[in-house]
C-alpha cells in the first residue's frame, strides 16, 4: 500500500497541540506555542492538553475527544503531541479516521506516540517521528532537530549524514521508513497495527529498558522472521539503562550478534531517540539508506 | 462498440471494487492464528527409581538450591542427576548458549531420562529456542518442569504437541518443608495422580464453565513469543498468566496487545495468577492491579478467575501445559480439574 503525505504547511496554518498520553508541565506547552508561532504557524491547545488525571493528561474519554477533534478539523494542518509517557495505546482502537482522510494532516511526536504513528500508517498516511514540546521549549532557536522539523513541515526534506560505526553493515537499500520506540512498536506485534516487514527500513530506539528486555524483543523479531524480511535496519539511541553483566556484552554488541546474518544495510548509533540530537524521521516515507565506510546517508525519495 | 467499452470499464471498476473490498475486509481482520488449541500428548508418568535430569537453561543456580532439588527428588524415590553445566556460572547465566544448549539437548535425547527439572528461570531460554532438535525427544517424550523464564520452553514443547509441567523449581525444593502443598502436587502429577484445585472466590471473577487446553505462564516471556511459530493459539485455550517485578504500565501494555491482537476475545477461559513485586507508580491511584486488569477484561463473557495461586510465590500450584481442563467459576469459588 502506498503511503500518502499530508500537504506540507504554509505560513499561518493551524497546528493543534494535544497530550494523548501523560500530563505535561504548562511551561512546556507555552514553549511549544512560542516556537510554533515563531515559525509563523498558528498553534492552539486542545481542551485537555494541559489537563491532569493521575499520571495522564486526562481520562481516556478526554484524551480521545481532544485527538478526535484535532483529527477531524479541516483547518488543522498538523497535530503536535506535547509529550509521550504512557497512554496512547488506550486510544488506538477508538479513533475514527473518516474525516482525517478528507483532510489529512501531519502528526508529530515520538516515544509513546509511536503507537499513533503505527495507527496512522495503518490508515495509509505518513507522519513525523520528531521532537516534542520539551525540545521546542528548552533548546535554542538554532536547535538542529527543531529546525529539521520546521523544514519538513514546510516541505523541505533533509538529507542526513551520520558517522561510521564499527558494527554497521555496509550496503544500499530502498524501502519504507517505519518504527520508533521499541517497547511501543513491540506492543503492537501481531495486532492489525503491526509494521509489515517487507520493504521496510525499520528504526528502533528505547529509554529506560533493561538490556535483556530489549534482547528479548529483538529475538522475537528474529524468531518470527521479521528481521530476515526487512530491507534495512537503523539502531537508534538506547538511553537510561544499566549495562549490567546480564547479557555478558553491551547492548549494541548483543543486538549486533543477533543481526549478524543479515546482509542488508544496518546502521548503529543513529541520532534518534530520547536525546537532543533526535533527527525527525518521516514514518511511511520512501527512503534510500546508504551505509559504507565513510558513514551513513539517509535520503528521502519524494 | 462504445457500449461494450463502457461495459468492460464498468466490469473492471466492479472487479476492482470487489478486490479492494475483499482486501479491506482482510486488513481489518485481526491476525488470529487459524489453528485451534489441541490437547498435547502426555509423556509417560514416572515410577520409583526413574532418572530425572537437572539443568539450568537460563540463569545460574546456587549449590543450596541444587542440593535441595537433589534431596527432594531422592525423597520421592527418583534418581536425579546433574547435567554438566547445571551448576555452572557464566555472567548471570549458568553457561554460554552452547553449553546450556548441549545440556538441554543431552537431557532431551537420553531415553532413560523421564523428567527434566529446570533448576531456575532468570533469563536466557530464548537463546536456545530455535536450536533444539526434537527427533529423539519425540520418540521418548519426557516431562519438563519449571516456570518463569521456562515458559518459553513450555511453549516450544507444546509447539511439538507434548505436555509439560509449569511448577515450582529447585528454590522451593530447597527451602520449603516436605509437607509443601505445591511440591506434593508436583510429585503426584509426576507419578500420575492428577490433582483437582479448588480456590476461593474473588470479587473480580467472571462466572461460568469452560473446557479448554491449559496454556500460558509468565506474561513477559509468553508475550516475547507473540507472532513467532511458538505463539499460543487463542482458540480453545484457557490461558493462565503471572508476572513478577514489572511496571504496571508494562503489564497493561501487554494485555492491550492481547486485546488488540484478538487473543483475548478468542480464548475459552482466563486465569489471572499472581502479579508480584509490581511497580505501581502514581497513576494507579487507589485502584489495585487486579481491579485495573479486570476493567480491561470486562467485555469478555468466558470464565475468568483472579488471584489463582500460580506465580512467583510459595503457593504456586503445578499446572499441566497442553492438558485439557474444565474450569468452573461460581459464587463458591473456582474449580479446576483435568479431563482425561
């Protein structure tokens, strides 16, 4: 299935800000509004974006109604998820995409928002795995990744070049870019929203997971034949975990052992994840991935 | 001619629409395995003097646990023996993947071995799962005993249509008294005397009566096999789950996976075991873990039992994976018995 791009944005376009999972600090919402306004866009907060209900921004009903409202609004050209955390999974089966398909728009976010990216790809549209409100608030105006995000929204697609890593597999591949947070992507394994392996260049990142839990997920992808059917693999940043002796090797080493047998291009240490250098990636886009001794080039084919 | 072209066009449009419709209806169907749970073949029961191999297919065991297992099995008039690396240590594992594999394979292949006790779980069984040869095991099937990380081996053995025993391991054998109920149930099963379990009622239970094939184990480990050849077919299955030391949101995410993946709606019954050492965090508020799980399961009408004594606790009733059972839940409690 061909994935379609929503229209790119132009000045004064409306951008909805929602909090579909965890609650967020109001100063970060203000920062996101200021940054989007400085790009000459018109951001607004959905009703419960700054709400709080325990750990979440609102009840399932409240979070659902915000998201549905933003999806349905013809004037909204992009939806920024203020943050991840946990809770997007509650909404996955309850959203109606009828009106979205009449006026598709870009969804922006990462981490727990990965589940919503999978859902949007399932409905046939591309979306933006990219930094959220915190980065738009705390990083300076010249922040590399915020500016890549801005460029993409306005239709200027970047080329990424990243440094060589000793565990890389050399090669050149074309495929559909898909993925995101490993635990969240994995949470949709064998559901209708699971990522198809064929023609996919998969990217993964995670935060605060134990190495053996990551290894178990990679084993799952291996045992179920996902890994052998991929066109390429991008290993992003795995942060806030303890390298213990559980695996007897470091996490990248453990992943490298499991993917040793595949001859498609594989890139380690790509700048995507819970870090400042979190390059926006267009989920569902056709890309060319070229890995050689000089490094890695990722090019969007449009 | 013009008319014919139109008709052909219409036909083509019609066919395309049909094709799109049929492919759409395919894509909204949940990817349920077409297979239905079938009861597994029971290996022969044990008799006095039978050989029992002790292996450590995942984490390293200590000598107190291993010696305790030997003493317990000897008390049952069995002949336990250690495979080569059962007491080994390699990082957190008992041995390298090759060493653990060779122990397991040797125990599988030995026609004199009538049961295999996994000394403990931990993490590491997944390394062995696609590397084990079943040719000799299928000729001389034997009982595999263990739980927690061993859940992956149970799934593998059920994949080969043989039953196995989800049961306490060496730690319980070393530290619990001779009179320990769960261990005595294990002994009874090994010698062919299948128990019936009665447990007290729980406010979250769904009443009803079901027959089905008993399968499951540790939720994280079972979930680790979703979409692989070793995944559990939901149809005809009475699933049991337990877990230890997970975050509440991780458990909820796994249950959502089973819900969105169509597993839950296709089960014949569900047994919620012990969820111990759960990190609840602030979002739990006043709701307890079971209550939250119950909310997710509210829509299912088959019998569901909460708080079953299976998990990382002393009262860890042995369950025969792959066995056909009847589960009956009413205001008097829960009854489970094996159907021959």
